[in-house]
C-alpha cells in the first residue's frame, strides 16, 4: 500500500498535525508502516539535534498507523514507553508494527533509524480502537 497523495492524509487518515510536522507516509510492507521525516531547523533542541517531542511524535504516528490499519478504525494511544538511543539528525525513518491485537487493545512497537541505519529511538505502545468496529462481511 502506498501513501495517498491527499494532503494531511496518512494511510487514509486525515491528520493535519502530521503534515505540520513534515512527516511523510511511505508505505506498508508486511503489516509494517513506514514513515519519513526530513528534519528542519524548527525540529531542533538547544543542542541542534532532533527535539524529543518530534521523536515522540514520529514514534506515536508509527505506532498509531500500524494499529489503525490492523483495527480498521481510528485508535488512541493509551500508553507509550520511549527509549532515546542516539541523536536524531538529517532524515529519520520510522517503522511501526503490531505485536499483538486483542478486541479492546492493540500492542505495538516502533523504531526510528537515521539514514545510515543507526537506531535513534524505539517505543512500545498500547492503543485502543475507537468508533464503530468494521462490519463483518
């Protein structure tokens, strides 16, 4: 599945904040969502590297897109545990995946790597589907 060219859309969901941050949805492969963020000056902290807030946002979007595609409906993040492992610079690539999906909660993992493949940050999350479940066919 490729990202749709519609503005503010991430794998079919309208999320204006994602566009504001500059996060691009790349594709879904083997149930894993892939995202990209080319860091800009406004993403930096006082050390000149990616601010933890933009790292957490990218991880949250990776977790959320994987969970939403599995659930077939919107999700909200209930809990997210984050690990910062290396400075984020230039271009960041994120991947989100579901590790276990129940009826009421979905467990996910996400990671961010830099262009050289170094692990920058990782997260685990617990997400809850909201709204009406998809109808059985």
